[in-house]
C-alpha cells in the first residue's frame, strides 16, 4: 500500500514579480514563501523548488544509506548528507546538477564497504530514482575520522 504525502502552492501574479506560498499539508509543519527571485538570485528568507528538492534528496539518501549499512551488518553513529541542487536558466530552465555530500561515522566498516554502500544508496534512493533525468548527480562520501 502506498503512503501519500501532499503539499500545495498558491501563486499570485506573474512569474518574475509574483509570489507564492507552499504549504506542507500532510505534516502541517508550515507554510513557506516562494518567489522566482529566491529561485534564481538570493533567497532572502524564501524558499524554492530546488531547495525543497535538496531537502527531499538529502533526507531520502540518508535513510537509504542507513538501511544499506544495516543490511551489511553496520549501524551508523551519524550520517550527515547535504544536497546542492543547481537551477540553470541559460539553456531553458532546468535542474542541471545535484551534488550529494555525505559524512558519516560508521564503526567497524572498511573504506571499500563504505564507498560501495554509499554508491548503492545513491542509486537506490527513491528520490534519486525520481530525479534520474538530471544530467549529473554526483556523490562525495567520506568516513569521519
């Protein structure tokens, strides 16, 4: 059975001078201002679709990685994932690249097992799969020392 989550956005005005509010309906965690300027210039306290995608990708990747590690007999003490999403308007509007950076503390794991698990999480994360049309998704994974 599928779990359904929802969010909504109400936009007013044109693209370049208008604004909207995105509401997280399922969780009720809040309503956030969105603007074109926040998407292409400075955020100035507002969010953008790309920031929301970054949040989704970072959280999904961390969950997938923790599960892959568990299946391999390891438990992470910590996993910190950052996702940077590039929105490029030079050749039509598109998400041109996503960079995942993960730093983790995983007792008893070898570097090779860590790297293969990190890569498997990148490939298996449902959000990574949903974003498969992005031209470049890179991963920089390292064990904390």
